[in-house]
C-alpha cells in the first residue's frame, strides 16, 4: 500500500527496522531473536540482575525540546531512550557553537549529536563515531557494525530510521545530518537538530531522488549524499518506490 502524509503506524515503523512485532521493543533494540532475549532476561532475573537500560538515559533537564522522542520514535522512547530533539538556542545553525557543552554523543545540540544518539540506541553504534556531519557518509561503512550506503538517486528510497546525510559547501563545510522519521510517495519527513527551531522538516522526493536543500539567506543549498543505515531491508509500508533486497 502507499502511505499518505506519514500516517504509518508504529507497527509499520518497527517492521521497517527489524521485522519484530511492536510488542517486543527489547528484541527490536538489541536485534536479537526474541527467544534469545527471553532466555537472557530469565537468567538475569534468576541471579538478581536486570537488562541494562539504554545508554541514551533520561531526558536532559533544563533543555528546550523541539520534538519529543515519543512523537517520532515511540517504540524506542517507550523503552526509556532519550530521543528528544533539542534546541541549540542562541547557537542555532552554528557548527562551532553549543549551548550545553559536550555530552555522551558529542557537542550539544549539534545535528551530529542527535544522529549519533539515534545510531547508538537503534543500532548499537559507538556513542561518537563521526567528525562533521558530512563525514558520516564515509565513516559509517568503517564502523564495527558497518552502515550501508544508499545513495541519493540509487536503487531505493529512504526509510524510517535512516540517517540523511548532506554534503558540505564552501558556505557550510560541515554539511548536515538528520534522521528520517516518516516517508510517503512524494515526501520524506525528518527530525534534526541545529537547523532551525522546528526540529524537523518535510522534504520532497521523486522516485529515489531528493533535490538539494536550500540554506536560505542566499547561502546556496546542501546536496543530499544519501541515507545510510545498518541493514539492507524491505519496507512493507511502501510499494511506490523500489524496495531493498
């Protein structure tokens, strides 16, 4: 079926990522078969331990939330992961200015901080692994758990959870990175930090090609390199674009 304006259910989102049912968020987050998760949980309980909580931890007190994690990634946020999109305040749009110093996932609240936080929670990637935003495209495949490059205009369109990587320019050499939060036949919805106070956007797509995104203010535009993720997969929520094997 073709989805309309991001009306996909949480079930659809979860299936896209790992084909686990939405009632098994723990199996989804670990990527392990459910019977293994169950056996490990039983053993931990027997010896008085519990399954470790997500390394993302609780929401950051005193910070402005632009988009709540529960609104764009409910299956992960419900497990205790902090996937809120935070404002970079007076430093909004700057690649070198951060209103809250540096944290577990890098400078707060740069675009790379959200991308690394998501990759850690969803795929178990290191807390910090990219330099600037653009480098995620080439650094991702070198990880111990490699990210697969899906080039803009290639054989498949973005899906929920993909990282959307923008190339740098002379006016913005760091580029930009966002997380795909929804898809339709003609649009891609993203969440992002350090772009503007909306915390997200809806970008156009035609087939598997996304046009460059304007920086505004006569500063040109950023070309979208592609959308890396950890696993090749099919998207059961869409049939209007080529599917991943």
